[in-house]
């Protein structure tokens, strides 16, 4: 039995942040009912190619994008624009512990599916709303999208090559990270509300905003500004507070070196054949190295060009200096450590009994994550609920 096997979730969300949250809850054992529009379902069902292939190698109508966030759910088609559909959803909500929605602010109230209405029917309901900008504030009524909020939330301002370097300019992260982080924060908020309900008997409204999450997860970059008065700039693959902690070019390509303390820096200098740099008063401490970054990094880069990246990785690992390759996604899932950790899983889909998906990283010793069901086809479980 999963840790949340006693929890039933009504998922009215679509695209990524909400479905990511409900998938995590499903992986942890919760029963998740995914409600979809009868005309096409979740938007991401059409976000292809690529599409999943069936067992004969033929493309299906099931998009790879939809597969990433919808396992361990049952799909039911309900048209919430109709009175009948709204009545059915209220009936389902009465019997659920959690509801997740990502309507625009006030959108759920049009259908009689807002928190105030449903809490009267089910006082113990934990109701999670995910929007771009939150339930209040001057931007509350604006639609929010991951790309837009990565820009508005400051993430793009610290992502990308530094000014003056080739390809300089702000960049978005290569996955919809704001959506995913919001989904994870939603899970935290939902679990906190469930823990409180165990004591109080009452549910509550969990209000998540993509912009809030992006600002919160600026982490050290936020405190560099708020505490240190430094408005962070783009540094490419370098770190604003640690040097050297970046990519370098070896004879045959790029690798990462992540020197986290002064002892590692001294060992790193020994490995690259420049021990004198560790004794140079400009570079002895991390504080010195951050202040003299522009003088140090070119000296290191010259030494890194002397060997292939694989040779450097072996030598640095032997000296307990963190280093590694920049893997492609294909190389990630071929990595023995990823395989050993169960991060690639096979699920039995109605159209492909050997569907491969990325696994859940949470490892619980007594109530482990479960992979009970592949992402559903549209309306696959209508008969269970209608």
C-alpha cells in the first residue's frame, strides 16, 4: 500500500503544473480521477510529435508530452459546461479528499466548482488552485504560462551566457521548470493541509502561483540581491558565489568541474599541474577566487585543454574533486546509476505493454512509490464513474 493510498484526488487541471502534482500524489498511492474535456481531453494530448508507438512500431494518438505527467490516474470525460456535468463533478468532489484545478481566477465559480461552494458540501476538502499570479494582487486576472513567468520571475535574467560572450542573452530553462516546481510545491501544500486536517477535521484552500514559486526558487540569487544588494547577472555555466564551479573546454569537448571548498581547490590545482595557483594570494580562499574570477578562470582553462574530458574526469574523481560529463538525455538514461536507481520504468499501456517512462525519485523504505497504471487513454475509465 502506498503512503497516500487512503487519499482520493479529483484532478480538474490540465497541461503540466497541476497534472505533475496529481501524478506525484498518484505515485505515492493516492487514487487520482483525471477529469477531461470530452472534445480532445487535456491540451497536451495534442502536443506532438513525438507520439507513443504501439507494439508494432506504428504511431498512436498518444503524445509523449501527455505521458510525462499522467500515470497512476483514471481518465473520465465530463463536460463541465453542462449542468449535468457540474452536478457530477460536485458529486465526485463530495467523496474526495483533494481537488486540484488551474482555472483562471474566478473560473471555477462559473461552474459552481469553487472552494467556497465545494467546502459546504465537503468541509474536509483540500482544494488546490494553481494560477500564474495567484488569487489576489494586481496581476491576479492575467493568464500565466511557464515561459512568461520564467521571464517575469527573474529566472531568465540569470540563465544564459554572460554579456559579451557568444550567444549572450537571457534564456529559458530547457524544460518547463516553473510549472514543475509549482507542481511540487502544490504537493507540499496539499500534504501540509492533509496533515492539519488529521487534527482539525477541516480542509482548506491551497493557493499556488507560478510567479511566487519562481521568485522563491531563485534561492541564493534572490538573497544575493535581498541580503547582499547584488542584482545578479548571467554567468553562463559559472556560479555566482563559488569559483571554479563551471564548465571547461577539454581537448575533445566540455566537462563540469564543481570545486566546493578550498581543500578541493588545492587538490584540483595539483591534478591539473598548477599547484602554485593554490598558494597565490589572489586565489587562496573562495572569497578571493570569486573576487578574482576573471584572472583565475583563463589560467585554469589553458590547463584544461591539455587532456581529453574523460581523462580529466578519471583524474579528478580519484582526487575527490567533483567533475562530470554533460550528458545528452539519451546518455542520462543509459547511465548505470540511473538504471540502478530505477529511474526508467516500464508500464503496461493499452496500446503498448512496454511503455517506458522516467521514474519517480522519491525512495520510501516502507511505503515505496507505486507504478500501478500507465497514462490513460481519453475517457478510458468512463464506465467506472459515469
